[in-house]
C-alpha cells in the first residue's frame, strides 16, 4: 500500500482538564485510516471488515456526515467548496474508529482532504456528542504544508458545538495535527479568556491493515467503542464529584459545518501526546 492509503493506527488518547479542577486520563485506542474511494475494495479484501453490514469490524456510512445516501466523498467536497477551498477530486482519507460488533461511538473523526497532486488541501474535524448530534469544523491547510507528516499543521476555530457538560461554549479551539504517515497525531486545546482550559490528543503509529491485525486488535482492545462511551460517562461522574458544575445544553448550531482559519506558521514536527 502507498503511505497515504488505508491503514491501521495503534496509539493512545489523552484528555487533560486544567481548570478549575485538574483531571487527566489516558487510554489505548486504535483507528482506521480509510480512503473513502477504497471502502468497497477494502471490504472485499478483508474478511473481518464490512461496509454497511454486520461484521467483527464494520463501517456504516450513516455514522458520518449527514447520515444520508449522498456519498461521503461528495459531502466533504461540497463543504470544501462552501468554505472557498478548491476540491479537484483528490483522495479523502478518514481517520476513525470502526464499529466493533455493530457498535461505534466516535467523539472525533478526521477527514484529510488531498488534491490530486498529493498536497493536503484541508482537514475536516467531525465531532459527535453523547446526545446523538454531530458538527464539523472545516479548515484549509496552508499551501506548502507537507502531506507526509513531517510538519505539524496548526489551525484555529471557534467552538460552536456543545460536547462536554462541564465546558462553556465561549471557547476557541486550536488544532495541532500531524497528517498520516508513519505516525498520525491530533491535539486539540480549548482556550477561554484566561488561557487553556482543556487539552485532548491522539498519537498513533501506522501498522499494515490486514485480517490478522484486526483479529489481534479485537483481543488487545476488546469492545473498544463500547469502552469509549462507558469511559466518557465514568469520567464525567468523576469530574462532577470534584465539584465542577454542569452547563446547560444549548440547541445545536444551525450550520452543520463551521469554517475555521489556518495558521501560516507551521511548527516543526512534534509528538502530540
């Protein structure tokens, strides 16, 4: 497989709340990097992975984007054009956790949008909350940013979507992303007027995607997606017990996609852990 094609990524997620009470957790996860145009071939090649039907691992189109019959590739390109970003039919690769035994919950799925030349044009961050709602942040990538992961791409966007009941809406997100290569990394920090209040990150290493790898993952990460949702509620209880007050949930934003801004200052590559 080429370095940017569908692959398995094994790594760790870290969440850290900095104020008003410190709280930190880390856990092991795996994700699949899936070329959206390669989904059917991938399902044909792998016995343990299916598209839109039950299997040990599966990908269901309705779990992403608008949840409609419109192909995901078309949806993402439509959002690119609406944001003023050229979409020329280049590959779009999605970093996400698959369904495990029919169940999935992805707090964050990341679409890497490439031009036909191989240059990375934009990144779309799709956020899901535990209230069965989704919202995305579409941000252009500066021209010249390396698509192979040896530069960290910095992007900024206002928070528009309710996720945690312990965080205010008046925050700004900063994304620091290492595009898929031998490693992939995404770090998100939420800032208010007093500075950073929360940091979350994923850092993972690429492994060839095969039935053997999926079988090993099922043993090494049993019921991963169910553990993610259970862990979210357990950690919420722990935060509440520390005295952090709940915030009222506002209605979801009228727009399904918020357009952020890129930073022209690209940082030297660093591990986002």
